[in-house]
């Protein structure tokens, strides 16, 4: 049931998907690089997020934000962004060449 | 008066081949075909800003002026003091910024920035004009209570990394078992709020392993500190009675210090140290004062662009700014450097700035090599200040199990490597 709700929730979000705004995406992605590397190209244990599927990344960020997924850190950061902003971030990294 | 021959010599002498090919750069007057941004200071703020200016706008001429050829980070400096890493672990240089990103790097000391003529004036008298400047001057110390210039040779602050880091490590290594390590921790505001407490944690780790009869006394010039609960829980778990923290109200207040004798006089007694780590009160780097960028001890800024409120076309980032509520941390400076670079790129192209910009900060602290704690926040820049988003951020949990602490420690190392790569590679 929980999973079904999550799927429905994600689908709802995709219905209201925002258009990609390159400037917003870039600006919102800037602080991610401190932990995930420049343009998300991590060289350490922190996940490599450059070129990640937009849908997978957006779902992951929403799961952090909504408390479905917890890590050491990401749930605290994800709560600082609107759903639309998280989607722009996901767009941005999906467009970076791996 | 511009000494063109001298200026050309500096450029040829200190900058990579990559820009010897671009003849217009050696022209001291402003280039006609492009914009010039000068970044002064090559630390967490400045190095990041220089790299990202070129990423956002490769056609902009970016000159980074930093007096030292090598940069030692304060983050992870505490692991060097405690003998966990060597000094080379925290050493970085500017070669990749030159070769890969085509930033022109000049290793000279800057006398001041002159807002009236939009120029950077070097100590040697050369004057380099800019369209926009970013200054990341870092901190300087307030010398008071007997701690004067030169005192750092006897009672190192080790709060600017490099020679001071090595000196404090040597003093710690030279201390006998049963000795007392005394830290004077500064009043707010200061660089890296959890920094002193991470340091005593890692010093305790070293002492527990090598000199278990020793003790640590912290004479604090305030009544509480960053991540206090988490630190004190960690000290209780790992070091028991080794660390004694005295708040300013209860025995910590320093009246005077004798750095040579390593004696600190408080309201109650004279505390004798075997190693005295005196971290003075702080203010913006001297360059900020000399350039008219300060009000009180720090630099007021327009929060959306980081442009100085006092001097037009100069953007100030990092520890020297009043960027409340962001803490003075390496992560903050890096985040600010990118936002300033993005906004300057917009301004130079007569485009509206991004409004509101968002910034973030995470501070990792190690209580032991396998025991990490964190605090995080996300910020939005509004006219009246940089505000933390209330529902986001926070501290790592109290009472977490060892595997969680070990994971945070591993992520701390991961952060350091990705963060420094984001600045220098």
C-alpha cells in the first residue's frame, strides 16, 4: 500500500512536471557539487549523479524529502527545496554528460 | 602610474603557457573585446569563484591573484595536527585552474582594491583594472590580552593552515605524557564554529593513543558552541574525563595570556599549559579593511549578488562577510563563490540576476577517525538577509549507533575530496 501510494504520488507529480529552466537548474545544482563533485562527478564514496536518469533522481529526491528514504544527510537537504526545484535539479544532472 | 614592463614580466613569469598565447591579456588597460574579472584570494571562496566564472563564461578573462603558490585547507587541518594525515594531505595548488580552466593566476601580494578606479593595486605598485572583482580575503586576528604578533610562534593558533598546523603538531608530539593541552576558544563570530571542538576531539584521540595520562582544558570565550550536545556525547563515549570544557561564565574567561610562558590568567586562576593553542578573536582579512569594504569587523554585502554594500563592482565572499545566517565555513564560501560567479556573469551580460539564489552548507566534524557528526542547512537569499529554510537541515541524531558515526566519518572524507576537487581540479 505504501509503495502504491508512493507510485501514485510520483505520477501526480509528473502530471505537473515543470519545464526545464536551464538557469534555475544550474543555480540550484551549485551547492550539490560540494559533496557530489563538480557537475555531480564524484570521485569518492558520495554517489556519482552526473547523467543520472531525471526520473530516478527526482523520485529519489522526493523520497528523501517525504521521509520515505533516509541517509545521513540528503533528507535534510531535500527538504530545503520545492518539488519543482528538485525537478529542475534532476533535469540539470540528467543533462550532464557522464 | 602603470608600470607596463613590470606587469608583463609578472604575467610571463608566473602564469602558464596557456595565456602567453593571448596577447591581449598582457595589456594592462582593460581588454576591449571581453570583460575582465579579478578574483583576489585563492581559498575556498576565491578558487571556486575563479573556476566557476570560467565554467559559466569561458570568454570572460579571469585573473586570480593569490600571494601563495600553495594553499593549505583549514578543513582536515585538525587531522594533520592529530597525526592522522600528513601536511601534504591538505596541500593544493593552482596549476589545474590555469591549464584546464584558463584562469590566469598571479602570485603577488595585493595592497588594496581601489573602488574609485576599479583597479587592484599590488604591493609592487602595479595597478590592474577590472570590470568586476571578487574578494575572498578570509580572516585576520585581533591581537589583545597579551597575544601579540609573534605570539603564534609560542602559542600557535593554527587557525590559518600551513606552518601553524605543523608547529602545533610538533608541540603536541613533543608534549610529555601527563601534560596539559590548553585551548583558548574564541568568542563569536569566528571561522568554522565547530572547528575548535573538532580539534580537541582529535587531539584527545592522539593523546588517548600515545599519552593517555594527559588532559585537555578548553577556556571558552562563550557559553555554548556549535554541535555542543553531539560533541559532548562523543567526548563522554570516547574520551571520558580527558576533556574539560569551561564556559566563559564558569571559569573560561581569559583576562590575559603570556604566550612564552604558556600561562593563561582567568578570573579564577593562572592556567599553566604544556601546549597552548590560543585561537584569538577574529575579524575580516586586512585587505578588506584596506579596501574600505568593512563596517565594524566584517564586510556587509548585498545578499543576492554578494556585491559589497560599500564599494560598487566588488563582490565579497567567504569568512570575511556578514552573510547571516550562513556560518563562516569552507562549504559556505564555496557555495557563495559559485553564486557570486553566476550573478556576475549575468550582470556583465546585462541580464537579470537569479532571484532568489539558493545556497547550502554542511559541516562535517570528526570526533575520532571513525566517528563523524554533521550539521546542514539550505538557504535562500532575501533582501533583508540570507535565511535558512526552516523545515530543512539540522544536526545528526544524538545517541546514534557506531555504524552511523562511522558512515558520517566516511562521508566527511568523501566531502573533503570532492570539495577540494571542486575548487582546484
